[in-house]
């Protein structure tokens, strides 16, 4: 059986990961795992403790200090920074050790341990507080020098230094990356017999974008041909400085991921926004471990929507009639008529498929290849107790590769030409123009 593991980079990403694995766990039939409507070994691996066997997610998670909370079960992450081996007390400075009070276990985790779980939205500040699964503690990493906050985070020793720029994250990876690749990443690979691909969920509008881009380059050196499905988490609005950072982070994903799915934050609450985003993640990944007839591998899914082209950016992401993607870089280029190269629709429900939603007949009349129109039917979306009440019927997730990325890439090019330093400007402009050409179709009207 194929295996897929998931990497979460940022507090926001880990909320999405938590919803995803909670949804997966809701399909388990504990009277006999073989009765479940999915293949658990795709996203989970067995952990044996004595005579007891449990399942843990195939996941590698990164967060900032103060963002993890108290992990359920026996999982623990140090709340204090590791000792600096080069630090000496032989100095004139007064050293004050600040020990933060321990984070209490959430009420949900307490009641879950008693097999009488009681959930409340008050238990959602930390993603670990409402996780129904126990993650492998050796696969959860913390950037101890950086503090989680209501924004993107800041340096613990200097609050004015924000964790919000691509270059900051890239520099942090230089310090942290090799150890992660040598230990956690390769250990996860060793525990996979038949790795099909990797889910990477990363916050693009923070320093995690630079951290993730550097990570992707190193992963590509390890696994040059493996499928990597990237989910980029975007904020609704960013200023000019962070737009330039966004461009670098987005290109890092496009250059190294097999497919890029942009998702825009829908709520100030990470718990609520990540739940919406997880519907897309869960629905796509539901194809890869479903026992239904429409099961496909991650590689097959990506190939079916890319159609042997270099186009790997999803232009539109819909959940039912809700658009979850958006303009990545607003500007003067705005193509009103979008051509759809390929469309994949995932139906999660027991009722008959609504063909009107797919609208394949219209696409065919506009020239879309029948090879690029794919309809999948998988098991209904699981709704664990921890999931907000936002799903009341069948779920349809629609993914289009269309000409929309062209306008974003050209608008990015304009910003780079005006605001990026000369030493990197020319190479970036050429790269953006080359990518934009992949999304041209027919007569181009720039007006």
C-alpha cells in the first residue's frame, strides 16, 4: 500500500493538519480496522508499546515557541530554550532565568482520556488541544528562539524582530535544516515502505515561506522524482514588503512542488479558517486512501490535472460555491475571460452526483480536453466532534488549472521590476515571464 506523509510549517498549518487527521480518524471502525471505509496505513503508521498497537500520523510538524500547547498523551515539547554550550557565567552581566508557567491540559484532552470527550471552542487556542490523534513527539519541532503571537511571531530576545519575511525564514533553515533532514526526515522515510508522495502545508505570508522554500530544495535533493502536493496558506491582504516576500515564497513552491493549491484565510480564527481549508486538504487526500472505486494515487491525481504540461498552479479552488483561492498579486493585468485547461471535481457524499456543478459540457464546448475533466466520488466528509458545524450536505471540491495564474505572475513581474534590487531583479523577471507563458491561451487582451 502506498504511503504519504504530511509536513506542517506554521501554527496555522498545524491547525489544518489537526483537522485533517481528526477527519481521517473519524472514519476508523475500532471494532475492526479492516471495516473502515479508508486504508489507514496510507497516512498512519503503527506504533507498538508492549502488546498494545496504536496508530500515529505520518507527520512532521514545525511551530514557534508557545504555539504548540500541551501535547496529549505522553507527548512533550520543551517549554524552555536549550542551553547554549558557548554561554559562560563568567561575565559582568546579570542573568535572569525566566520560566513560563506550564500550559494546562485542555478540558477536551482530559475528557478524551476518560473516553467521555466534551468539546468546546474554548479548547481551540492550540491545535494540540483538540487533536484526537497522538503525534510522534520526535516528529514535532519547535523554533525555540522565536515566539508565537497573534501575528506571525517574533524573536524572543527582541520583540521588534518579526518572523514575517522570506529571508528571515531562509536564514533560520540554514541553522535548523540539516539536523532535521538527517534525523526526523530520513527516519520518516525509513519507516515508509512505498512512499507515494508528500503533503506540504505552509504559511506563505510569513517567514515560514523562506523556511519552507529552503526545505523543499533539500527534500528535492533527497527525492527528486517524488510527488509533492503543496498547499500555500495566504492572508487576505499584505503590504508591499510582504508582497515581495510572498512572491519569493510562492515561487519556492512552484519551483519545487508537483502541484500548488493556494488557499486564502477565511476567518481571523485559525480554528475556523483552518477547518474550511482542511475540507480541501481532506477531500483531495480522500482520493488516496479510499476503499471506493475512485481511489487513485497522489501521483496519478497530479498527472491527471497537469496533463503532461508544466502547469502546476491551481488557479481556482472552490468548496461548493465558495471560492477559497484569490488574486495572489492584484495589479493592472486582469484577464476577464479564463480558459480552463483541466478541472477535477471531488464529490463527498452518498447522494447522486450533481453534474451541473462540474459543468463539463460547457468546458468541452470551450475546448477543454476530455482528458482534463475528472469527476471523483469518495466517502462523505467525516465530521468529528472537534469540527465546526459548517457542513450540512454533500461536499463538492472543484480544482481548476486555468489561465488565471498568468495575471498573478505578470503582476508579480511588475512589482519585481519596480521594487526588487538590481542584483536579483533580472533573473526573477525572466523566471516570472517564463512561468506566465505556460498559462497563455488564444488571443491575449490586456485591457
